[in-house]
């Protein structure tokens, strides 16, 4: 039952993060959809890690070059998703408030993604088959 509560909490946190990103785009004083492009980074972020986990032998113990490359690519995507709204606000394309809402949404969404991988990485959970 604890797994279900964790999934519900992750869904709630992800909804709050996405709501903040959507508010950064849709509030009347902002009205530009440029911050919504960070959603592409949310989608691409877990892909290198999932591919590396599929191709890495987990019994080897140490870190493999495949997993190290995946972590590097993932961190590049995470940093880019934080950098995009900052650059857009610096250039003047979006307002500072939209930048702050997007950055807060980024923090919440990435903590949700981290929590997802933490919950689904446990072998004793029923969700480990995913």
C-alpha cells in the first residue's frame, strides 16, 4: 500500500510542477508560450538513463562508461532546462515572473522524476518489473 501512496504523491507533485510551467505561459501578464519548451527536456531527460540501464550489466558492481555517459547527457538536459528560461528572460522574450515560475516548476518536476526512479528502482516493489 505504501507504493500506491508514493505513486499518488508523485502524480500530485508532477501535476503541481506542470501547472507552474503552464501558468508561466498562460497568465495574462505573461501570455507567451516560450517557457513551455522545457517540457521537451522533461520528456528527454530520463531517456539516456533508461537506455543505459538496459545495456549495462548490473552485476558488474562499478560504474560503466555507458552509465557515465548517460548521466552526463542527463545532466546536460537538466542544466539546459534551467538555462532556457533564464536566457529567455535575460534576452527579454519572457517576463521575469514567467522565468521564476518555470524554474520552480523545473525543481518540482525533476524531484518528481528522481522520486519515480527511486521508487521503481527497488527490487522488492511490485513495480520493479517496469
